C-alpha cells in the first residue's frame, strides 16, 4: 500500500548534511521525513572542524552560540622531534576578524556534539529523526518518488515529491540511481579514534614523527569532552586492533612515550582514503547531498563543511520550487555545488600530499569564505558597476546602526528564509514590494545607518544602486531601479519564487 504524498521531501541520512536540509525545510514550513538507517545517533568525532563560512551558516540557523559553548578553538600543535626537541606551531595562517568577515578561525566541535545540537534545533522547529528506518528501494515518475522503507515496525511505501540522498560515501541512493562515482583510492589507510588517556596535556595537539608519514601519530584533545582524537596511518593490509590495548601499543611503539596510557575507546574506525566525485548531483526528482556526492581525505577539515553547504544551497531551492518557482531553479544546485566539491577534493588531496612530506600549512582557502558562484545562472549583473564585488560572491557582513540608534549587523538583516534588497538611500525610485523580500535603505534617511562606512567599503554601491542577497547569503544581482531595469528585477524574483506583489508583504 502506498501512502499518498506522505511528505514533500524524503531525506535519507541524518548526518550533518541531512540535518541541515531538514532544518532548512522545517523553518520554511515544508513537510519532510528524515530517516536514518542506524538505530542510534553517530557517536564519533570524525568531522570536528567548523570553518568560518559554516559558522556564518550556523549563525543563520540559530545554533552557532550553542556550538561555540560546546566546543572551543583549536590548540596549537606541538611537534615532537626524534631528538627529544619540541616545536609549537599553528596549523593555520594568522587571521583576525574584520567587519566583513566576523569569523576567522576554525571552531573545534566533535561531530557527535554538532549533530546533537542540530537535532535539538530541528526539534524546536517541529521535526525529528526517524532512527532505524532504512530506504530499501525507490522509483520516480514525473509527479514524484515512490519510496520503500523498512523499520522494526515493518515495511511501508510512501510517495513524496523529492528525495535527497544524504546517506554517505556508500550511498544507496547514488547506487540505485546508477550515478558514477569516479575518482581514486589514495593509497593511505588510517585509523581515527576517540580515546580516554593519561600522560598527555590538553593544551596542545600532539604530533609525533612529522615527515615520516607511515609512523605519524596525532593526538588532539577534543574540545567539549574529556577525550582525545587519535589519527594515525596503518598498514594497507591486515587486521587493525582498535581496542584500548591495541591503540596503546601503537602509541608506545611509534612515539616511545611509555607514560601514555589508553584507558578506553569511545569510538574507532579504520578506513581507506579516497577522493571521488559523483558524476551528477540530480537525476529527475532525486538529489545527492554531502558525502553521497563527494568523499575525500580529511586533511584541511573540509568535508562536514562542504556537506552542510550543499544542503544549505539545496534547501531554499526545493522550498521555492515547491512554492511555485521555476523547476529549472533546481538545476542550479549541481551547477553551483559540484565545482565547489571538485575544487575541495583537489585542495584536500594537496594538503594530504603536504602532510605526508611534513610541511602542511592551512591557508585562507580552507576557511571557505571565498567560495562563490560567479558563473551560476542565478548570478546576474543587471547594471554596469565599478565596484570589485560581483554577483555570485558571498555577501559580506558589516556593523550598522538602525535608524533608532541601536547597533546591529548586516548578517542580522539577512538572517532568516527571505531575500534581502539593500538600497542606497540616494535612489528615488520606489523599491519592489513582494512577500519574501525584505527591503532596507542605507543612508542618513534610511532605516540602516552606515555609521562606520563598512557597508560602503564592502559593497561599494553607487548612488541609487541596489544589491539583492539570496537566502543563503550570496549576491544574486546588482541593479538600479526604474523602467526596464525594475522589470528585469521583477522577472528575476519571479524565477526564483519570490512572491507576487502584495499590499503588505512584510
């Protein structure tokens, strides 16, 4: 028996990508089901680094402060030399926050804590994860997807309008679609484990045998816990002893530190590093998100972040099309996100090569603040301009004052599910008024006061110029108003599903 339209969207996989997509749909009032094959939440640290761009996204989703309270900054790395020397260094290049970029360094939060906070946020929005529920088959037609689910309660068949496969590197959704997953095995097998130990301080990230990759051992205190994360290469063949005794012997043998004692293992995994990218992100009404679309070595801390940003990109587009936007909007998901993953795979692989040679340094590129979509069909230049910022770029932050004198930030204006139009108050043309579009005038007579000139510096708006900000914080278009230019903006807004003009849209 098929349940008719049990949900608009079925999300398969409740890791960081699936949870982000669920939160995005929940706060837009889109019906969904979020299923997870595992009986219980993932309890390991695997993806522990939250990069600055993802911190901006988590601020929008309403969970950044909770994550900061649950985690902490990365400690410096202490490199132990074979001669007994010690050298402390930062993995990342020095950076300071700026008005345009309020978050400048990675935040450490073990993945199980990040996902717990995301589930709590989802619950606040009325959603939940169905653990122990597995997708065992699906077909699609022009109206939707028929999915077969299995759980302890039995089997059921449901119809939904879209299916999102966020089910990891061994994705059942991807395999069922027959989407190719080309790439390569990188010839590195490693273990990652969350362990309780004595004999090492928690003030640094301990690195042994740098430059001798086969004997390398990295032991990092996990912020927000009493555990350490161990990372170390292991032989390509043979069994790996992941018990406390086995890991203790590995540490003692490779480091010579006999006073380090492993008390227990909370979670451990042995894996082979790959770099692979799905040939397609969309097949009809089915989408691939996160590790289902790309897998890579962990160097650089890019994986969880790229997965979250996939879902953040897809969520508002699914909601818009379900609300009446052009179906072609969904094609821009692959057009925008697949090149990002392709570049990320290259970066992670280069960093792995550098780590194997003992010279890894993480630069600005790992922060993901320069990711943009300049070649996207959604990035429009509706006006000739002299400013350096272009459509498709990340919209910068800036401190501002409200007309009533209270301090705020542009990110507070952008926060939420709406589009934002920032207008230079010198313009005389009336702005468009539509449901889902928030309009703000910048200037002495506007509702936003650029008291420190940071908006001017960031956007370089000419008199009367406007900038349109997407719900995911990227610039959709620069435009001036009046006549055909206003009609072009109206057509653009209609294409992306911003509501028709109303009497009181705000």
